[in-house]
């Protein structure tokens, strides 16, 4: 596969016959099982499993300084249809915040469009607020299957516009506002970015898009043949198709730019700001994320791609204490600084 010119491939150890890195193989041995999305049971059951898993993760990873040194408050923002979208706003407690304001992250949680929440991603919002000293506006958008396309996109787009309009009161530098999220949140970040640069009256308000393990195209609409990843850990081909089809159930929508950004026309993609993408090579979303980075790179959009080799989808999200996870989470802070630095 052809990759963007500025691509960093992180070696996570020797690969086994499945293509999985030694670091992941050893983790599975320690756990005694292979982590995988389980789509059995009701969506509410699945949601509770994820919330419980994230709570268990946070008992280890949510360090006292991330709690005591980061302020978080709740608010609501009117969506395009008037629905009040819950948001959580984070900022680092410092005696003297920058006079011009901090960079502002509009943060969109993951969870396959059907699961996940602001609380499930609380750890990563706090890490961003603490480690990068950014103001983070995290969105509890409405989820599928109760709310299919374009509801989540509408919610995220509305919160971005609200963040821009309220930058001063939020302590945000209006020239340093960006979108970010992981997995489904990476997809919705890419979609929000497209909407800002093509629909809003302030396209220049978007300084960057930071896309973590994003889906960029419905798997059944991908141009070309995707490698089979039916047995990979965490998130396989079936889960990707099934969960995304809950969000976009109508086949005729699958090639729309706001469903599959990879398929957007060149003239739209050229309008996008500097872009940082990270990916895991043993992930059904890898090829789409890498292809999106390559397409933007070819169109002249500044792009950096960071790849965890031999790791499955969301390894850094589920197991942030892994060595590769720490490297990926450090790299995204550096990648965000790079992208925002191009605006100055």
C-alpha cells in the first residue's frame, strides 16, 4: 500500500504468523484471552460492557494528577434540530493560562457509533487537557441505532460551531481550534472537518484535524479490495461492517462524502487543514485511514501518518499502559503541535 510521504512506522516487536506484534501476543498471554467486540445481546448490554471495561481501565490509568490538575464541567449545546447535546469541557488548572487562550479540541468519542460516551473517553480528554494544555470540549452525541446518519454528524458539527462562537469565554485561541477523536470519533471528526470547510461561513476556523484509528469509508464501498481481517483481535471485518451499518443503514448513503470522506471529490478535500492520522496495522480500518492520508497528501494537504505495526484496533485505547500505547499517545500530542504550528 502506498503511504503518505511523512509516515512513521513504529515497530512493536517481531510479528507472529498472524501478523500480530510480540507486544500484543504477550498481552494476550497475560490476559488469558483474546479481547474482541461482542455484538451479542442488546445494544444497551454492549454499552454497559464497554463502560465497565473503560472504568476498569481507568482504575489503573487515571492517575491522581489527571483528576486533581484538570477541571471538568458539564454543559449543553443546541444541535441543528434543537436537541440539547451534553458536552464536558476540560481545562488544565494553571495559575496563568496563555493570554491569547489555549488551543481548543472538539473531541468526539469512539465506540462504533452505537457505544461509547464522554465518560468512556474521560481519560483521553483529561490526558489531552493535561499533557497538551488544551481546552477540550467532549461531545456526548446521539448514537445509533436509535439515531442514524446524519444525527451524530449534526450534533458534532453544531458543537464545533458553538465552540468557535464561544472561544473567548472558553479560554480558547480562536485560531487554534481543531477536531479530534478515535475510531468512530475519528470518522466523525473527519466528517465534521469536511462540513466546516464546505458548509460553514467560517471555514478558516478549523486549524487541524487529528484522526485516531479512523474509519474513512464504509467497508463495502471501499475502492478496491480490502485485506481479510476476520480473526484479528478487538475489532474485525464483521464488527466494522455491522456497527457502521447501524449508523448508515441506507446503502445509497455509503458513498456520500459525509459518510465516506475518502470518497469526497478532490475540490472538497483540498480545502482541509493539516491532518494527523494514527493507525494500527492489524485493524480493518487501517487501509481506509492510510488511503485517506495518502489521498490528502497527493492533493497538497499537509499530512502525518503514524502506524503501530502489528497492533489491533484500539490497542492504545484499551491498554494505555502498553509501551506502544505510551508512544502513540506521545506521538499524537507532537502531531497535534505540528499541525497547529502550521497555522501560526
